[in-house]
């Protein structure tokens, strides 16, 4: 009899260890907040000087992931986040011989978006902000959507959709600002949920357009940072490194890549910006006074955009508190790629005589300050060195995560979001007919403690910038460069290339990368 009791107690203990901390409550709500072109160190809680008190508070009350990854570009990241697959598997980034693929690729039917997968578990699904995925939000399974399909106009967007129906354009001079509007729309959707379906859990995907170019910000927000960046990008990068140095004791700050500029050569746009623009992250002291003033102003606008986004996130958090949903809402905040070094002019063009940050301008941050935003890493958005793919990830869930002010060093990737949500919702992860197994892992065990998820690899490819991470080792290459090899356990900043020291191991990683690419090509060819 005693042996049966012991066995029963052991089984109970196993169930406790395997069950999420919220088990005695309802299914959690889930809010995913995605920033656009935010750098790894732009947030205060990741070493930055920008005032992000609301996001910092979420990190203090929850978890901060230090080795989390996105896909290095807007649309591949969004595809992975909402399908659970690598973007190449579902034709949403380029693969040899697969047409169309990339930004115009269409997902196969076996790769639905997350709302379709969790609807049967009782979830209502909402979308607010940028989209950049094939199909339209309501057609893809969301119950409500406010789609801002015009991220290049923060003051007067021309393409807005509510529940997939196009709305009138916003004229200039109305006082409209996109970041505030997106928070307003998200709050309105949450209020509607509270009034009409309060007994159902919800998934809300909030995709801000900030701080993506053009650098558009409210004058009062810019004023807060007017003089902060006059010391220059070399000094600010050093200050950020000092703020995070305790976490990086066995690493060094990567050298500034002075000859790496924007990924696309557009000299006519750089010329149109005027004599203050700089195409490369040269030494700050080599700039003249006009260039220094112009560049410092650009970073002040970038900071203002992030500051305002944080304020609006604070309003969304207040709404969650007001509807008594804050405690049992899993909040995930991250960025779609590293900060951008791009320098280009789109849409309404750029008037160099207009006030910087206004609707008549189309400024981009450029490689000097992008290098700062991606501190301590190398390179920028579109590349798959750490500067292009490393993202902050803040996890906050009072009812489900007991840990407070803890870091998670477990490597993770966007492909892990869907398995995590499916486990929380109690939904079987069996793939749809014809589809491959989901490549990601549920993050729920990592919410409880910092542990290894025992995965074979993480994989990247974008515009022939390629990488694979196996354990703590990473093979990576630029589109025109050779494969490089790094031991990320001791060199996360990718400063010591071990390709010549360990050529055979490098080739084994490259072979794994190629085998996965071959598999993804075969999967992308699978018809519905």
C-alpha cells in the first residue's frame, strides 16, 4: 500500500513540475508587442539611455532574454512569429528555385497563422499595426484588425484598413501621429473585448511601426533628447557598453566597422539629404560641425520615437489593469530585426529645408547611429551577424511566471512563439496534412528556469547572408564574403573568427546549413 502511495505522490510531483504556474487559473491572455527596427541596446533595461520606463518595469517584474533571435528583416520575422516556421519553409523569404518566394511569397495552406490554430481553444484574436504578411488579417483568422499599411507616413498615412476594409486617408495637419493612434486602436479593441466577450481569452498582436524610418516624431518628444547626442556616436556606444559590461565579462565590444554602410547603395538619396549626411560610421571627431549637428538631431528623433512608443505601451498596460486582465496576460515584447543602417527616400520625398522629424522630411538613422543601437554587436538589419538578428525579449506574466528581474541566457528564436502559445492554449501541435513539424520549442520551461532547450540548430538566410547556430557555435557569412566561425559562449560579439583554426568543424556546420536549406526547398514545394 505504501508503495502505491509513494507512486501516487511521485506522479503528482511530476505533474506539478510539468504544469505551468497558472494551472489553477484560466487560460492566459497573450499580448505580443513588436517594435520595428529597434536595436538590441535601445531600451533602458538593455543598456540604453532612452527613457523606456514602462518596458523597463515589465523587465523588472518579469524576465529579460539576452540571447533571443529574430529573422533579420520585417516580413520573414512576421511570418515566423505567426506561423511557427522558418520564413523559407512557408515561401516568405527567398529560396533557390522557389517562385514566388520572399516578400511576395504566398504561404501554403498547411501553414495557417496562429489565430486559426487557437480559435478552437476559445481564443479571440486581434491585430493592430503593421502587417507585412501575405493575405489580410481578417482573412487570415483574426477577429478584429486595425491595419496601418503605410508605415512611412507617421503623420498622414494613406492606406489604413479596419477589418480588411480600406478607410479614408489621414490628411496632414490634423495632429495625427501613428504611434498614438495604434495605442488608441489597441485599447479600443481591448475595451470591446471586455464589453462583449469577457469570458474568452484573447491573443492581441500589436505591431508598432516605430522606430522604422522615416524619422518622424512629435516636437515635444524630440525636445527631450535635443542635446543628448551631441557627444557623438562613439561616446554613446561606449556609455551603453559600460551599462551592460557586467553581463558581458568574458566578451569584448566589437570594433566599429567603419567601412560598412547601408546595405543598398543609393548615392542620389544621400546627396538629397544635404551636406550633413554621412554614409559611413566614421570617427565622430572627423565630422564637421554641420554634420555633427545633423547626425545628433537624427538620433534625437530616433530616441523620441522609442520614448513615445514606450509611453503608448504604458497606456495599453493601464487598459489591461483596468479590465483586470494584467495579472493573467502573458506579454512578450521584441523587435523584428536589428537597427537599420539604410539611407533611402520613399513616398512623399524629403525636403531638406523642412524641420527634421516633420512630415515633409524622410530621414533615416544611418550606419553611425545604427551601430550604436546594435551595441555590442556587429552589422545591422538584413545581415545575420548578431547585430542584424539579436533582439531584446521581455517576458511578463505575473500569474504564470514567479521569477522577477531574472535573465534568461537560453538561445531562442521566433519559431518558438507558436509552440509556446499552443502549449498554453492546450492545442495539439500536430502539423496540418502535408506540412512539416514545427521547428521551434515551447519556451514555458525557460519561463521557470534558465535551461537548455536541447535543439539541433537555429538557421538563418536573407539575401544570401547566411548563418547557423549549433550549441554555442555559429557559422555566418555575408552575401559576398566567406564563411566565418565564432564561439558565442566566449565571443558573442563575433570578434575572433576561428575559421582558419577549425576549418573542419566550420565545414560541418556549413554542411548542416546546406542540408536544412535543401529540406526547406522541398517543404516549400509541398502543395496544399
